[in-house]
C-alpha cells in the first residue's frame, strides 16, 4: 500500500499543478475500497470525498478529525463475516 500511496500522491501533485481542484474524490470496490479508505483517511489530506463499495474497514483507520472528509460506505444489508457491532452506517 505504501507504493500505491506514493504513486497516487504523485498523480495528485502533478494534476494540481495544471488544474484548480476544490474536491478530490477517491473510490474503490472490495480490496480497492480498503485502499481508498486507507489512502483518503490516513495518507492524503487533499482527498475530500471517499467512496468505498463492498470493502472492509478497521476502527484504527479512523482519524480524530473528519471535518474535511465526506465518506460513503456501500455494502449489502448484512455481511455474515462482520458482526453488527463492528459495522458503520
């Protein structure tokens, strides 16, 4: 994930030189949803919107301040592999 984060940082920095961004979105499905959450919450402060579809999420990834983030978690009604106490809705 470190190499992917560095690659995404480079893409965002290069695009920011030529374009004026108000919002930067990152999205992913399944394992990429985990990457989107990791990168958007922990790594890059420029990310303003995160969309995670059918991905897993760990409480340890949640930063103390979410004021600058909009997060959408999409999954089925109930995942038999995750207890309801650990689900975020």
